[in-house]
């Protein structure tokens, strides 16, 4: 089955055809590294990782870029407020560089825990100022920019197809007058370069043809994606909140420069919600991966949880739902680790699996297929088939965890095994509960007890 993906630009599933045969170029909007990334942020990177793994599963070579925003992202998407990195530096009494490096390091560590394949390139906005200035100069030469008291702006009225992906009602927006116009000519105009006010106060500012300042948030993605993937590439991913502003502005400035389509396929992951609303500090459900780990969860418990819902559907989160996913995932892993190798793959189940994941990343159906395989008593080649499926799932289904068991816990395990041999089931249950009280779980398998730290 050919790979089909949902293109936000056309609002329909399309057969994927790469620009260059057998090679796929992907750009994913990366984090603004001023604070810890919460699990809602991380869902977006699980989605793009599964997409990447499906492309690899289909035999493509993939070049993947994830940017790091370490300058220019203001507290308001309307080009107002304080730079998030500068604000964090003041709050924590550190340099902007220290802030961005620390939270970037934590982010990379979280991706590792989630088995997310790291990108080929990690471009940072602060290290690509020259490219961003160059792109703004091109826009200026083509007549798309104008100067205000606080910066250089993109004139969206000059780009006739502005808002085409978000399907914005520009006239309706103008009539609403809900956003401050300031010196902007049009409500949807956005900053390409912001002037320092006053110069010399910010930690991160650069000289430019227009004055000392720093780049706007949107221009960085166009400049860096074009540098590493070319002025037209295959897939751009991000969260659904990027559609109406950030990605809309990327398209406008990029296509204004090149005069041709910027990206062939735009893919967006839906929000993680809590009680039906986007997770936030005020609404609740806002956890980091480390906080979940401190509550007894594994990062892959959360990855499995995300795989149980389509990336395009909002996923409602609760600790109770994560616990249920954790229990199911542990059962799945325990069953997989008891499989015996018969030296073959099951072509029927692999074909069904391929059809599922190639149908716009249908991980829900793919998970159902692996469970069906494991429950099929007549199916052969289970071990190698699971191994192949886990290239996409990345759940470590066949990797046995080796933990150091304290002597007192091992003594209880040995005592319980003896009780089981003596068919003293009551004592065996009591010892299991005692072991559990120390933070360890036991699973009885044909090869003996499997011990895990909870």
C-alpha cells in the first residue's frame, strides 16, 4: 500500500511522493528553550518520530532538521512583549546562553528517554543571524517589507495568497480589530526584525542594515530550513497551534522570496488535553517527563499512551488513563519477551501492519494488529514480526531490562519461588505483596520471575 498522509494545506489525505526519489526531507518546528518541555510539547515530537520511522520502514532515506529557538520568540505571538529567553535569564540570574543550553540539554535527554531518533541537524536561531538578515534583504528588494518604529515588518497585503493554509478570513480579522495595530499597515503583518529598545540592554542583539536588534520568530524557520533542506522540501511538521500564525507566516515569507511552493506536505499534531481543554498551568495536566517518572511511570509508558490515539485527534490526558496505558504496555512487553524465534517473519501480519501505518500513521490500528498477532495461536514468525513492527513503535518490546536487585528483595523472591514449588499459594501471594511494598513488581513467566522497579 502506498504511503498516504494528511496534508493540512489541502485538508485531505494524499499519496506521498517525494521531490527526490527515495529521499525525504523533513523540518520540524523545535522548542523555544527557556523552560522545560511539558508532555504536550513532547507529543508533537513522538508524532514526527513515528512519521520518520514509517518513512524508514518504507525504505526511504530521511534527512531531518529540528530547529532550536534561542532568540526572538516574544511572550506574545503578535510581536509584542519580552523575549522568552531574555526573561528567563533575568528570572534565573543566568546568561541567555546558559538558559538555552540547559533547557536544550534537558529536551534532548527527554527525546532519548522516549526513543525518539535525533535529527540530522539541530540549527539554532542565534547561530544563523546572517542567513536571516539575508532573507529579509531579499524580501526588502522584492518590496514585501516596510519599517516601523520598532522593526522591519512583512506586508501581508502584498502576498496575495496569505493565510491559504489556515484559510484565514482576512477581512473578518480586520473588522474585528482585536489585535493592536501599532504602526502596522495590516493586522496580519508580522515582524521580520525587531529593534533593540534601547540598544545595549539585551543580552542577544546584532547589528543589521536596519539597526541593532534581533530576528523575528518566524523568519528563523524559513532561513534555517532553506539552508539545510533547500528552498523547497517534502514535509514540515509541528503542532496544530502553528497553523494560523507561525506556519502561515513561514509560507508567506518563503514563497515571497522564491516565487514557488515552499513545502509539499504540511502535517500537524493535535493538542494533548486535560478534561477536554488544552493542558496549561491554569487548567491542569501540565507535567514534565521527569515528573511522570517521579510518579512511577516510564517514558515509554507515555509513548505507548500516545500511540493509542491518532496524531490528528486531541488526546485527553489523566494520570488514571496513563496508568491504564502503563499496565497494558507492560503486559504487551511481557508477552513479547516470552516469544521464541522460529527464524521467520509473518508476511500477512506485516502486510496488515504496513497498510495501517501507511494510512496516515494509523498507530491505533497498528497496535490492534500486534495484539491480534500475539493472540493468534496459529501464527508463525511472531518474534521477528514483532521486531520489525517495533522499528516503528520504538517501545523496546524485545529488550529485557536488567536491574540490580537488592539482597533483601532477592531473598524474598527466592522464598516466594520455594513457596510456589511447595504450592503454598497463600504465602506466595503474601511475599509478592511484600516485594511490591518495596517498589518492585513480579511477573511469573515460563523462564522464571521477571522483576521490575516501579
